């Protein structure tokens, strides 16, 4: 890389002759740009270069930048994909040989997710094909080149301590169980019975396997997606025989993961069996004698990591946009990786099946958390209640958005035959003490009376009353009213912590007083919910339906059905029967929503086979505007509930309807 640091490029339209000349340290006179590849998280462009007569330099380079799509960019930023790839090229790649393109420029903005990489072009090259499989020569080359990357870095203490390379995996047994349910529902008739058995045993033992010795052994750099589709095999005239791309998933972990992932799928099963020993030996020899690694150690490490391919074959199709080629590739992956597990007798390594205990938050989680770098990182405390005897429901939220320097203060009251009253400030000053927040004409106070048991909320100030609650979704105004609420939420069930993000939900009983628009209400032991979350959240990049219901027999139901563009539905939830342990759900599906203009009338939600019809009673929606002007309409309603087994109840339901 050049010692100078020209500015970060967000898009190829920002390219200039001067920028290229400074980065390449060449006299560049012109260039042309062509889009290459079809990546969803990033965009790649080939930059063809012109030089003055007699000048020299590469014919072309490749520019890689963050996705222009806001949702994809937010995902890449939140998952650390952009930072990891940039840091790989700046911190690790300069000391490596092998299949790594030279990097001429690298820059990253942790606040926005923007990044650029200007890399040496692999052309002329042939892209590997995961479905067709590798030729024997390609497989041998891939193993030898991988050994050149791994060998110098085995046990590297600096990388072992690098925070950017050691992010905690979000995958656990609860998550993979939910993803596998969707996977097998989609592909059941295409997965052989013996391979389905491998998947089911692996999923059922996932947490225990990872907690025992599933991740032990030598540690090293792991590409994380070392497969043929990420390999460019050089043709005559290329600078390298092999270039491996997409280092966004690079991590520090079990050293032989990449070997297992490649061998498990790169060759059709019969050919893998025939060439297996030779390919393991090629990799081991490329590590070098100084590594101290034996062939038996490689073989056993690959056996243990053979489940990584099964994991990726299950998870990947559930998180990306579905295509015909994708389906064909994932079916090849699941068949070949499962057979790899069977051929190496890796099933015998699995502990007995276990059911993971539902996660619970710690007492310390009730307080404020250190923010991440993401511009959309936020921390939210949410509370609701429903009093059917007085036809009154309400919800309150404090949202801190520290990287934008402000807070959200929301307090809404509603019910049939009464106006919806809203105290809203989406640009309140960010408080030093989050328990006392000044909003526009109002003040919100929170008190942790007893962590995870009692939480008090006080809201005092001026709000707006709306005879038509849909005006809140149109940005309309109401008439001024005074609001005073003094309420306490007391836990009425087990706190439930999500597995997929830092968040927990608690069913509660709510008591206190509310005065609004000249009317006063004494609230006593009514049903409610509270939650607390802290993570990057893009309200404008996905849709969801969230519910917190309380049935008359004491059962609490909670679920969220998340819809991310280009990805299958993801759901989280629980069922808590009175006096029984919490039952974690694997599927929550919202359907059949009926709308009256912009407000909901009813919806049907399936909680792992228990179907609830939810009828909206009071409406308390808000309109959310992103920093870049995107809108999300956020209808929230308290509702009555009837289940398909005849039970009734009440609760809250919300829709996040991103408008882009």
C-alpha cells in the first residue's frame, strides 16, 4: 500500500485520476469502470487503467465498496463484516504469501459502514464452481495455498487477542434449531434420510458439542467461507495461480475449519474419498515443518470441524435471497458435507442430545450499556399495560441513540371511544443519567426498584390528543393535553433473553395512576409487558410483527416475526404457562392482517401450533424517520385475543412497516 492515505471512496463515481495516481504511485491518465460480481453485502468494480506512452502499471485493479442498499450496508456494519475485511488487508495480509491479492488502499468508517479496498486484479482467471466441483488440480492447489496462509499464523498471540477478529458467534442451539426448522420445511423432499439424521443429531447436540471440545485444538486464522465460489484460478498471464476473495468472514478459531469446509464440498463424494489422503498431505506439507503439525493432527482436526459445513449448509439459505442456483448449491452442500461427517465417523464425537435452557438476563443488564460504533446503535426500555375494565391501554419507551447524540421519549395512551394521547420527542437531548430524561415539554423518569422484578416509570408533561390516531402516521397535529403517569411493573413470569440479539422480555402486572386530558385512572394489577434491548437496529431496513399477550388462564405468549428483504422469516418467542417453566418457541408466524386504511383491524399469529386471533381495540401508532429521511410506519395496538383452543386474553401487537 502507498504510504499516503487518499480519502475513503464510497462509490466508484468518486474515483478520479488523481486519487488513482496517488494510491498506485503511477502516472494514471484515464480509467473506465465495470461492475463485476453479484455480492449482496458489498459491490465490486473492475477499474481499467490508462497510462501515458511509456508508462507502466497494472492493466486493471478491483475496487470493493460497501453495498449501496441501506439494509445490506447496515447488516454488513452490524455484523462487523466490513471492518474485518479491511483489517485483514491492513493488519494481516501484508505478511502473507499465497492466494491473497495485493492491497493498494484500504479505508473504513465505523460510523457509517462505508469502506473501500483497492485490490490487485486476479484476471485473467476462472471462478470456481461449488456445484460442479473442483478439478483434481484445483483442489490440490487450494490445499497448498491455504497451507501457505495458515502456517505462519498458527497460534499467533497478537491475532488471538485482536478484538476485531474474535467476535462472539451469534449461532447457538436455539437459533440453529429455528433455522433448521425453516430449512427442512423448505427442502425436506430433497434431503436424504441419512443426511437428515446427521443434521438432526448435530442440531440437537449443538450447544453441548461447542461447550465440550467442538472448538478445541490448534487455533489459527479462519477465512470462514473457503469454498470454490470464492476462488479465482489464474489463467496464463495472471499474477497468481489462485486468488481467494471475500475475507469478510475472517475470524480466529479452530485452525482446520477451512480445510474441512473445502474438502467437504469441493469434490463430489466419490472423488473426495479417492483423493482425501493426498489432499490432507498437500495441506500439511504446505504448513511447513516449523508448524509442528502432524498429518494425524490435521486429519483429526478436519474430522472434528466437518460439522462446520453442515452448519453453513443449514444457516446460509435461511439468511440470503432464494435463487434457483442457490437451491442447487445448498443441496449439493448439505449432501456432501453430511456424507463427509458420515465417512469420517464424526457423529461419534457428538455428545448426547440436549435441550438448551432458556436464557435469562443478568441483574446488571437492567442498566445502561456501552454503545457500539454503529450509527444506528440504540438502547431501548419499553413498557406497556392494558386495563380492560377502564378501556385504557398505554405504552412508554425511552430510546437512547448515543452515536447520533439524542434520545427518543414516547408515551402513548389509547382505548375505544377515547382519543389517542401521545407524548413524543424523537430529538430529546441525550442524557448523562438515563433514568431522568428531559423531552419537549415533558420529563421521563425510570427507577429500578428491584432488578428484574420491579421497575417504576414516571412521565409528566404536555402531549397531543388525536381523535383519529392515524394522524400520528401522517405527521399531523393534535390538541394539547397534560399527562401524568406514575406506574410500576412487577414481574409476573420468568425474564426471557433472546438468543439472536441482546434483548429480554418480562411479562408483568402493572399498578399506579394515570391522569390525562382531565381524566384520572387508578391502575391495579393489570396485565403488561416490559423489555430492554441494546444493539444496532435499523427500523427502516426490515419489517416485523411483535406481540405480547396475556391469556385469562395465566399463560403469557410473546413472539416476533421478522421479515428482512431477500431473506426468509426469522422468529423468536416463548410460551409461559402459569406455574410452569418457560417454553421457548421455534416458530412464530403472523398472517392474515386486516387493515382499515393505515390502522390494523385484526391479525392471526401462530405460536408453534397455538393459533391466536388478535383484534385491535385501541390504537397508539408512531411515525419513525431515519437520519437519511427513510420512513417507517409503526402501528401499535392493544387488543383482545382468542386462541384456537378456546382461551381468551389481552395484550399488545405492533407492526413495523418500513417504507424505505
